[in-house]
C-alpha cells in the first residue's frame, strides 16, 4: 500500500496506539481527535503536545511554535515550556538561514511568554528540506480543562477565525500568483500567518471568558472539515454543519476558485472549532466568531447543509494543499 502525504488512515492509526501502557496519572492519552495528552499532577493538569512542521520552509520557526501553542490552548491550558528539534538538510541551507529559524522561534515564544528549555539540532542526511518539531508543555487548573471528547448532542458549534488562513499564506509563498493578484494582495496573503494570524490562544481565552466550551479543536491538516470529523470520533457524536456559515476570507475564496480546492479541506491553523451549551451562546462576544452548526446523535452522522441540501461532510485525510503543491 502506497501512503499519501498527510495523516495516516484513522483506523490504522487507532490500531497502532492500542495497547500502549499508560500510567494511572494519564487523564487523556493518545487517540483520534485528541491534540494533547493530559497528566494529573494532583493540584493541576500538565498538558503535553508534539507537532512537526513540513509544509513550509520560510518562517518555519514561527509556525513551529504557533501550531504547538494551539494544540495546548484547545485543552483550556496555558502554554509555558517548549523543546525544539531542528533537522537541517546537507544542501540548500546556510548558517544565516538556520539563525533565522531561531530568531523566529524567539519572536513568537517571547510574545506568548513561552520558555524554550531544550531540544536538538543536527544536519541530517537524506532530507531535502528543513524539518522542525516541538514539544509544548502547558498547565491547566482542575476546573479549566476542556476535553475533546466532551461534545454532546444539543451543543452548538461555533467557529472563530477564517478557514484556510494558514493555507492562503503558504500558497502565496510557494506559487507565483501575479497573474491573479496584485503585488499588494500577494504581500498581504503572505503575511496572513501573522495577520489575521495562526495562533489561536487569544481566541480560546476570549471564548472561555463568556462560555465553558464542552470541546475544542484546532483545524490543521484536512482543514475545518477534518477537524469536525475528528471531534465526532473523539466525542462519539454526529454533527450537522451549515457550511454556508463557515467564514472564508475573500482571498481564500478566490484562490479556491483559481486552484480548484475546497476551503473546508485545507490546512487552517488560526481558526478554532468549539462546542458550547446552548445557554452560553448568547453570552459570547468574541470577534470573528460565528455559529456554524450543532452536535447531534451519532446516528445522525456528520452532515452539512449546503444550498439548502443535506449531504455528507467530506473528509480530507490528505490535505488539499498537498495536491496543490505537488
């Protein structure tokens, strides 16, 4: 079986993680749809996540810190410490390029108060592009933890941020778009990773001020659609999503028409999917936050309403961006 770029098939991955030995302090271990592990320290929870960056080379240091912040944030925890691994190709990168990676890491880590406490660097034979990976550690008070298996039928689905912001930034960097966009528009898209931004920590903090999320997820590979499917698996529920309500930036919409991709199936760090109790919805006053659907019983499946018709919400185990950049 030839593997495609992207995530492993969920059934296969589930088989791999079955039977792993877990200490009794492990509150949340590995599972489909779970962004982080949670360990009970007694007076609080320790939250740990690990994620690599493979889609980008430019500003890879920034992305490395950002996506790992997000995975901790969706548990309701505050990120605090990080270790960093940097694998450098033998050709195509000089010392100034390596220095830039660490400058970017310091920039975003400093902005969010994260200490880089260790890691590993090496020049690695057999790789063509730089690869980074990080482990992020955070802490959550006992009453602040948000489990990704906590969504229940009747909950309302909200989304903060725009679908495809991260992908738009990557595509603008990797492809020549001058035939379709002005130089100013391309420059703006390239900077999407900082504005609107791909870090969701402030979006999570705002949502928690007004509501108690029952589950949260950070749409990365496979986009918003895959994130909803992963939440459905984690919580053993179904979803009914109004796809026309999912916010997509106008630039991303134009790109999707030019390059023929689904904005709901493309890497989307910078957006947040959350489920909340119906009574909490009216209290939420966070910028760029919309109601996009509801949680239903598992028997209802994972569906979307588009143009007045109910259909299956597509799955994207292979992110749309891998096809575009292939």
